[in-house]
C-alpha cells in the first residue's frame, strides 16, 4: 500500500486542498510560505501514532475566511489520508491488509482505505460560539474571542473509514506505522553520538551478532543455538571482569561504606553494598561514535560539520527503521509501514552531497525496501535536478493567497508532441533551469547574454528582479514551447500558475523560391525587398498571437519589421554608446569610429567586402532616414563582431559600472533599454 492522497480542510494555509502522492519518493517544492512544511505537519497529525501535538492552537486554523464565515460557523480542521494498494510488490502486502482492513472505503481497482484527523468545537458549544460572535465587526477580534473563550473546548479525534460512517481506529493498528520526521532546524548530536542515546542503543541492539541472525545457510534453531552460545560466553567474560573489579574495590569499599553507618543509612539492618551483572546493553552506553581517517587517525563525531553528522544521523535512523520493521526481531510489534519525511536536506549538504543523498534514498526505497514512502521538502535546484519530473509536487501560492498544488509531469499528455516535450524538459531541467520551479515569476530567454544582462537591464528600467523573486532561465535556443507547458493552466489544470515571460529574437530569414532551397539568416532591412525571388519569415509572431490574451504567459520580441537579435537591438537603441564595444569584440576600433560618424562616412569606414557592400546596398534601398540607416549599419556590424560568452560578461560589467556612477557624473552615459525588454518587464512586474 501507499499514501495516495491527502485532503486538508481548514489547516494553516490550506482552506480546502487535495494533494496526490507518488508511490515512492515525493519531492515537495515551492517558494517560501507556499505550505511545504504545513503539508508534512498535516501528514504527521494523521499518521504518527504517538504525536504529542495533536491539540492545535488558534494559528493552526486557516485564516483565509471571511468575517461572516467566522461568525456563522466555528472553524475546524479535517485532514484525511487515503491509502491505496501499491503498484510496487512488497512482501508486506498481506500484513498491510491486516492493518487497514477495517478502514476500507472502496474496492474498485484495488482497495482504498482512509484515516482522518479532526479538530473541532463540540456541537453543544456551537450556539454559545455563534452568540459570542454575533456582534463582532473586526475579524481579529473574532479570532481573539475564539482563542480566549472557546479553544479550550475544542477536541480532536482520529477516525477511520468513510466519514459517513467512521469508526475509531485501533491503537494496535496505528502503532504499526513508523513516521519519522526530520525538521529543517535539527541538532542531531545528542541523538547519535553516544551509546546511551535511545536511538543508537536500539540500532546497536538490532545489529549485534547480525552475521549470525542473517545467515541464510542455517536454520532458525541453529541460529538461536549459536546466539545463545555467544551470549553465554559474553556473560562469563563479563562476570569475570566484574568479579575482578569488585575484588579491587573490596578493601576500599569497607571504608567508603562506613560512612553509611555514621549517616544512619544502615538503619533497620539495611546495609549498602555493590553487586553487578554486565550485559551487552550496559556496554553500549560506553560506546561513542568516532570517525576514522585511515588506520591511525580517529576523531570524535562531535568535531564533524553539521552536514556530515546529519548524513550519519539519517543513516542510523534508517537502520533503526529497518530494525523496527523486522518481524522476526520485533514480532507483532514490528512496524508495517515505515515513512521518512525530511525538511530541506540541503540545509547542511553541499550540492554534490545532495545528489548522492538522493540517489541513496532512491536505492533504499526501490531496491532495499527499508522505507516504503519518502517525503522531502526542498528549495534546492540540485535536488530537483537529481530526481524525475514525476517525483515533483509543486506548491504555489498565488497573488490571491490561494495555494495551488501542481504536478509538472502531468501537464504532458501521451501525445507524441508532449512526450517529446517531457523528455526535453526532463533532460535539460538541470540545477540552473530548475530555478523556474521555485521562483515566483520566470523570464525565459534564448541565450547566455540575455540571462547575464536581464537583471542589469531591469535596474536601468527602475525595477528589481531580485525583490520580486524572478528567475531568469536560459533555455539555449527557441525551445519555449517545451517549458511553457509547465505553466499553461489553460491547457492543463496540473500546470503551475505563475507569471512567465518568454523573450525571443525575431531572427528574420529568407530563402530562394527554388526547389530544396533553405532559409538563411538575413537583416531586417532585407525583408520583402525581392518577393519575386525570395520567401521571407520572422520568428515569434505565431507565439505572440497565441498568448496575447493569456492570463499569465506572454511572448515579447523586437519590432517585427526592424528587429533581429538581442545584441543587434542593444546597438540599435544605443548607436553612439561606445562602452558597449567590449575588448573581446572584433572590429572594435572600427565600430567606435563609426559611432562618431554620420551615415555616409560610416559606410566608407566599414570594410569593403561583397558581404558588406550588399548590406550597404540593401540599406540604401530602404526609405529610412540616414539616421535610421546608420543605426542599422552599426547594429549589423556590432552583431557580426560579438563573441557570445566573454562579450556578455564584459558588457554586464560595463553596464553595471556605468549604472553605479552618480547622477550628474560626466562619465555616466545614458543607456536605452530595448523597448521589447521594457515592455516585458512592465508586464511582468505590473
């Protein structure tokens, strides 16, 4: 079986929310305060058998209610967890059924069972509550009355089966669940470093003589005989050791205990003395965890970093879960369903260790079957890059305050086109591109230059991408259609409803009207100059039209008649700004001189090759002004001289240095943000 579903009503940021889970690993992602921790707490309220905090406080109620709702009905919390038969074959399936047999809610396509937590005001107090709330005009006052006058009457219950006819779940069945929750702020030292800790002692007790216990070549009787012999030998050695110790104490003991007579401790013939037996469990308390480096270096685990110790702790915790689930060891007290919930494992682990940790958990789940289901909350793009898209569940809190549950993998249908898109996204959703899943808003761009410069361009435009938690993601080409599917809620209810801008180039092209001819790049001033012999096209028009009225997705590009690429547009909008010409560019002296000239002189300055003669001829054949022609000539020469990677870094530095200069500084230059970038930022940050 597995936890297939949870329905949460009235708990924290969940007004009425359904979440579907995977049969295996579940990676819960989302921006801060999206509800990831609250979701794990909701699970814990239902599943953890001896959870101490089932009695809630006023801040655990969902506050997204109107004053009228608060006055008309006392708030309550209902959390229902649904179990379903697993698609993964476990040896424990028969034992699963014994635990949840009385909780069944259906038998179609396998079985479903349900366990529910409720926290509510008893019915006999409801009229009194409504009377107290009747004249309230401020919702804050209403919550204060609930907390001060009615919260003490609230009760909680665990219910099993259908809510139409629930039963009380049997405690001996509930304790068969093992829900281990590791919070984000955890200090694991006291729980693992010394043998006196309960967890480490339990683990050591299970794994002592493990070779004998797991020897499949011996019968059960042979194992028991050998274990009995080992324990007997240990007992004899321990008895000899304690006898020696007591012998060394014999003379001093008489002097030491003489004080007992003087203080009256020997009253009524009671005489203190020493006697001891020594068991394996007693000696566990003398053990302490160390880390060995080679043969000669031993360091106490207390000297490790938090990340390393958290890994050790989690390995011990999994070992304990293995021990607790072993039927031959625990008998009828064995746990049937071990669940591991971890908050933000990246808090103490560097990126490479995060990846290794995820792979370890995946093996533990799918191969070793030590854990049956795993829930992880994370802000780490490294972790999302290490798992499949199918494993990811995204919580997104929209501008309206409503928490949406989104399933990125489910936006893709079984169509060939969607299969291609899913494979593409799965392959390229690396640690950098995964940022699009965490940010509040997203800008998708074609190349490295836009990705590096977008934040700086926003500053020149008087805006901050960082303040609004906007991720700029380079998708390395015009592959927007694959990624946009993740956010297109009009096409799929499983999509993530965050605002997304796609910034793409026009990249005009033309091809000869001949058989087997192909489109080749051209300049904007070449467009429609020879329709008899050429066919022309520009990018982005179809996408712009398709998403023009979309609620939260837009495409932006340069002017359809005069635009080409990002670098072309930078020069076109700033044709006399010499610091745009960076040291890594070719033809830099030529371009700087052209920026100081008029159109005719700039034409003479440029190299006289067939390619550039064609460029000048095409410009001369337009009806543009000389000033406009000069801008496009410089833009064309600038684009042909740019080296993508290094130039983008140098340009970013130059723009930042210029921006940081004080207003009025004679060295500060005016930089014009390309209009399509300005429009995109205006729409996204509106």
